[in-house]
C-alpha cells in the first residue's frame, strides 16, 4: 500500500491527512543547529551524506509523514554559471547579477546530471536509509530564480527584476526559458532518484500583479512542469490569493497555498480533482498549544477528507518554539476521518 | 463646483480620473531631500509650517489633483503614551513595546485635540495657502498601529504581535479599542480642519489570514470609521486580494487597493457605489515611459469612467526616477472620458 502522502496527492481515501512542513529541517531544531555549528550551509547542501543526515532530522524527531530533501533553490543558478555566496548574517548573494542581454549571454545551459548531482544522490541515500519514509524533491520556480539572479540578493521591492522585465522583455524571456528547462530536468532527475512528489517553490511570484504573473511566472512554470512526469508535481507560491483563479493553469497536480486564503475557498476554486497543501500561518506556532490545535482542526475540517496534505503556508521560522511544532503534528496525527 | 477628487469619491461624472499617490511628498524628490538635509523627520512631522511646505512640494512640482498632509502614522502611539525613535538608517522604533496586560495598563486615553494638534493645523495652513487644492487627511488603522506598538519596530513576521493576539486576546482587544477610538477622533479632527477626505492605512493587515483579518482588523476599522463623518473615508490595505470579498464591510466610503488585484475585478466585487483608488505597481515607475503610460491607460480603462481615483498600489519608493512619476501623472492628466 502506498504512503499517506502518495494517497492524499492521488485524491484517494486516507484515515487522516499526511503532514510535512516547509523548512522542516532547519534552525528551529537543536539537532540542526548543532550540525551547523560545525559545518557551513554550503557544505551541507554540497554533500549528499550530510544533506541526508539533515533531511532525516525532522523525520526522526517528529515522525512527519514525508521528508523533503535538504537543499536550497540557488544551486540552479550556479549550474547556469553564477557564483553564489552565503555570507554570515546576510542572505544569499549572486556575485555577478544578470541585468542585460550581454550579462545573459554569459549564462550556460548545463547538463543537469553533471551540474546538479547532489540532490538526486541525497534522495537515493535517504531511500536506502529509510525505505518506508517518502521523500519529496523540489526546485525554485523560474520567476523566483530570476528574482535572485537579477536582483543579486533578497529584496523588498525587487526593482532590478521588474525593470528588466519591462525594459528588456526579450532578455527576460530568454533567461526564464533557460531556467524553466533546467528546473524541469532537475525535477525529473529527482523523480528518477525516487522522490514520491516534487514541489516547485515560486516564493516571490507574489510581487507581481495578476497580469504580470500570467505573463512572467505562469508560462515558465508550465514549461518546467511540462518537462517532468512520473510523480505528482506541486506548485507553491507564498501569496496565493491574487492568482487563485489561475493557479491550476500551471499544470501542477497539486497546489500548495499560503495562509492568506481560506482553504475551503481554494478547494472550491481549484475543483475536486486538485489536491491542496497547506495552510497554517507559520507564526501560529508561537501561539499556545490549544490555539494551535484549534487552528489545525479548523484547516483539516475546511479542507475535507480527500486530497489534503497538511503543511504550513510558508517555511517554519528559525525562532519557532519546538512545542508549537509538536502540538501541530500531534493534532494532525490524532485526526481520524470516518471510513468512506 | 467641487474638485475632481471630491467628484470621483462621490461617484459623479469626471472628465478624467484625479491622481495623487501615496508618499508623494518624500525622498524621491530633490526638494524634499534638500529640506531633510537641514531638518530631521521628527521635526518635519512636528512643525505645521514645515509640514505644510513639504505637503506642497508634489502639488507644485507635478500638479497632482490632491495633497495629502505630510505626517507619519506613529504620532498616535506617542499620544497614547509611547515614545518613538527614528534612528538614522533604521525604521521607527517604539522604545517600550507593549506585550502584556500590565504593559497595556500604562497606556493612556488622550484628548485628541491636545495630543495631536499638528496635522489639523497643517491642514488649516495648507488650505489658507492653497484654497483651490484639495487636501486629504490620514491615520494608521488600529491593527497596523498595534503591529508597531507590540513588535516595537518593522518586522518580517511580526511574531510578537500574533503571539499577543493568540495568547492574550483580551489585552489585544483592549488596546485595539483604544487605538480605534483615538484614530476615529483624529480623523474627525482632520475633517473638521478641512480635509476633503481621509484615508486609513492598514499597511500590515496583509499578514493576517482572512479569518484573523475579520477578527482583528475589520471590527476596529469599523469602530474607528464609526466615529468620523463629514467627508469620504478611504480604507487602504497593502494586500487587498485575500480580503477582497469583505473590504466593503469596513464601512469605508471608498477602497484603495494594491497592485496584486485586478481593478476591474475589485470594482465588480465592491459594487457600483464604492469608488476605488489605485492600483499601479510602484515599481512600474522604474519602467520606460511608454510602458508606464500603457499600464496607466490599462488601469484607467479597467476602472471605468466613474468612481476611480488614480494612485499607486503602495507608497512611491525613495529611489524612483522622477521621469517615471512625470510620465504617470501626465498620462492620467491626458485622459479624457467622453461626456456622459
């Protein structure tokens, strides 16, 4: 019998929803902080053995119903020819941002198997170590990767990115096409390595107007997803409400929503055949356990018995109290749908 | 005959939409930077004569169709008993954040005429100086003010705010009630001083789930707006899409939307009697002038001939090229609706 998450993503009956959560292997866990005290983030992402250890941490501690391979979205930018720096106390930085046609001409189209071997290898190791626990793969969405590539770092307003879209649309389309192809092949390599599903993170799509999202994000998500098959493909954007009516046009098999949308409304908009993942506010984990449990129950009831994967609406925060995480997971685990 | 903006906010026929924009008096203008080189931000906000000068700057330079009184949303927090610091290079800071019932007990209920005299006085001076130019008043919304009061500064996740809502709801309700009363009276004092309309800025409402917005923002906007009358009252939130179906429940006479919602859809949801303000992406002003003009025209056409006030979807950025602002305003000014 296949795992809970596979059944939920197939819309099949489940006794309760499966639960995993974004950034479940991360700084909020003591085990992770201890390892990071000895090893840099880049080293963790670049070593399949260490990445596999970190991937296992939340599985062992919380009995989440799926692992997600430990990595970052930015190795794809290294694969197309840009060096990334993670400086202490700052976010990631692209050393030479791409802001013109001539900058873009220096990007390369890599062979994904050669350029991005660590994540598939981590997935294979995890599957040997834990054959009973399903593991998810992931990648950044083309538009979100473009944001970092052009801006060069995290940003409040991403002015350089939008300036490129609107001043040099041909260059932007060229880079997005390249990113979409690499992302699609990368996700396929993770499915081939044994991922039971893959998630495409469009974290920064939410800076776009609906018109701009349809022009600059949607076609490249379609293009990336069109290059991979064999496992459910989940689309996530941190701001779901502005694009709610259009999210199923991505071609994704399931949609992961943030907390600024009612999950019952999302299900109604997406229709009965599209499973939904989400949608607890990550900051709710700072609330008292009873309040967390109430919110978990509310989401599960609103989502209904089929096609729901419980998750946060965005990554867990590094300062999250571990008791909050435990209350959330326990409440999901205690759920029992009547047999159907 | 009343001004363009008064007619637009009354849903009356206009030859073209009026235009003003959030933070139109600010750092992107050389005139403003020159004054700020000599005078601190707090000094500007605390002196009606200087505030009036700054309020006039975009009116004189761009012939915008309305001024908005130069101030900040945080003086209300000083009025209820908390000191604010604007340190160079940082955002505002509340010296003693309010995070418990005992912290809240030290807040005071001020007489608004005594505690907040500068903004009404600035409006009166502006009206003497420029009797032909309409001026708007404003205040922060109760929930947005609570965010700063509890967190103590700007924040990505506002953990302390949400922790208070969910751990000590009675305390949160108590503070929000106080803020709503002060905000309502403050807006009334601005209307009495001659503001043709007032806007309530709920900048941080967008961190809330729809359920939490209905619980923690909506009732206190209603309460504040219920205390003022005599001029149109506009509600603005930086994330409109998550709450779109509920925004008219605020009781506001007009709704100001961000750029992550289609203005035609917003008008359909709000109904024909609610004027809409917005909704150009502020970063669009970094695009080439032709692209800015295309976007301005698209918004004006989608909004339709009545009940639209042209604006950005959020405040203009300090690094905005002045040519972008000029292109936007000129395109609005060139619009001509056929007579109806």
